């Protein structure tokens, strides 16, 4: 098969590793990390553009190296070839290899934040996304000085407290080691960041299976969704996570 | 004597200090607290909501206006109680179990308080049973549920089921919100309302207590 993979750059090393070993020809395109920060509509538009660009290019399927990503994939349409994506809420399932393993870990570890190689070394374009991010559009992405100028010192202090940090209630940083890292540099960086924030550190061994099965074409219905042409991605609100619905079913 | 109409401007511009001064001066001058609330304060917050919806105001303006409103309300509340004026309604709010994100929830709570509601904030990672206990304390309570993650939003359904199991669903309205929530999801789990922003959440809550 000739496959086209459109993936989030947070999975850069993993997908490069898997694509190199795939029995199929896999063309890879990475999009900037953090697209979910520009909201459902913005993320959807960026992905639709990338998917549309592939139709008619002779590939047999477009693979999405994504998850539901805060509904960023909802409404994404298959063009002339199927779209294939893992059934997952977010990229942690791709790193851990199994949605149940992720859910178990998530539920027994409230307040956990994750790191992998991609989290640490990718994201140069995050600043370019900045102006489109929900934080910026809602006026929450302002410096203390900007707030003082607009609302006075008393209100600026109050606003800084209110905006806080999205991770202010977090208490643990978990490094997922995928087994393809050159050495322990990413683990050491994660340990350093955990120490800096006063959070607990844990290391988990990741699992490349879901990532390799996506690019190898092993798409069983339990773990993957194949969206046929004329259909689009929708949520199921249950453990299936995503489903395909006819594109014309929505107004 | 200061003009009570200044209270409207103080709230609209998020000037908590001025709101406090004008409220104290108006009460000292014998202005009826219920009128102060109904003629100046609530209309100011309604105008804040309108400006937010027209993209003239953003989240910071909402927050500082709600803060000025709260400052005036704190002075006014004992007087309102004496006058027999009741809150617009009672809202029990929290982020569902497993979810520790609270920026959106806090914003909605502030706006509801500014809108004249009594708000009981249960915080984050709130199990369904806590929402049930809080709803039990008073008939007609609105339960407001927040979630940021698609992994945790399904807890909203668990809260609605727990309210049903406790026999409270009839007397309790449920409103939901948060980044991954949609009207479709609210309908699917049988919530009474959904809002995609903090300003519209106040209008929604008012509708629910009508």
C-alpha cells in the first residue's frame, strides 16, 4: 500500500521509527504540536486542509497520527480515500499503546502530566500558534505589565491569580520511555522539571504497538477507526471514542 | 452625595474600590438595597455580558466586573436579607471527578455570583456523591458541571444518574460546560442546559430557575 501519514510532531521520533520499518510506503507530514490549543474549529480546519491536499495523490489511505484531541478531529472528512485513526482520547494512548492502560493510569493518578521526547524537543511553532490560541483570543494570555496598564495594579494582581496556571493542581510528572531514545537525556530533563516544580516523578515504559500497527496497516476495529470516503469523524461518548458518520448527516 | 448610578459604571469598568464606596454612600443616604441591586448592579452585569458576546469585552473584563459586583454584593447582602430579597437561585458548581482543571469553572462561578446567584463551589475532582449531597440541601438547586478533558466528561452522566438514583433529578436542574462539551453531548446525557461561555451560563441559569 501507499499510505500518507499526517501526524502531530509530538510523535516525531516514534512515527519516523515506525515508518522506516513499515512494509508499506509511508509518506509522512508532521503538523505543529499543540493544535488543540487553537480550539476545535481551528484544529479541524488545519487538519482538513492537510487531508484535502492528499486526495488524488494516489495514496490508498490517509493515516492520522492523532487522537480525539479535545474534539479537534470531530467533523474531519474522508475524501476519495479512507481515513484511519487510533481510537484514543489523546496522544498518551498512542505512547502507552492501549486505551485501557491509559485510562487505568489516568484514573489512579489524578493530577499527572506527561513527558516524552516530543514534549521536550518539539514545539518551536507553538509561538506561531499563539495568536490563534484560545488563551490569547479570550484575553488571558497577557503579561502582568499589560494587565496593569489596562486595568490598574489591583485588578492586575487579581487577574494573575485567577488565570493561574492550567497545571496548578497537578502533582506528578510521568516520563514515558518508548525504547527508541538515544540515551537518557529526555528522562533526565523530565526529572529536572519535576524537581523544579516540586512534583513527583515516575517513569513508565511506553509501547510502540499502536503506532507501528497504524503505519503497518493492522487496523482492527477494536483499536482503529477506518472512515470510508463520504464519511466523517464523530465522537461516541463511550469506550469506542470515535465513529464514522455519513458526511451529509450534519447540517 | 454620590450618585447610585455610579455603581453601574464602577461594575462595568471593574472598579471594585469605587463600587464599594458608592454602595456604602448609597446605603448611608437611604437608597433601598433592592433597588440598588435591581436598577444598577444587575443591569451593569447584563451589559458586561452583552459586551462579551459582541467581542468588546474579553475574559479579563468579565472577571474584574464580577469582582466589583461581588464587592458591592458583600456589603449589600445583609441588607437584602433584612429586606427579604432572595438570591436569583442556588448553584452548586464543580469540576467532575478525575479532572483538576478549574479556570473555566471559577470564571463561571464568578459570573453566576455577579448575576445574583448563591454559588456553592465544590472545587475540582468532585465525586458524584458530593454533588448529590449539596443538591439535597435545598430544593430547586442548579448543579453546574465542568470538565476539560474528553476522558473525564463522561463523569457528567454519572452525576445525572446519581441525582436520579437519589430521587433529586426532578427538583434539580443540571447545566454542563467545558472545552469538549457540546449541546449534542448535553442532550445525550439528559442535561437541562449547556453553555459555551461564562456570560451565557448566567442567562442559562436564569432560564433554568424560571
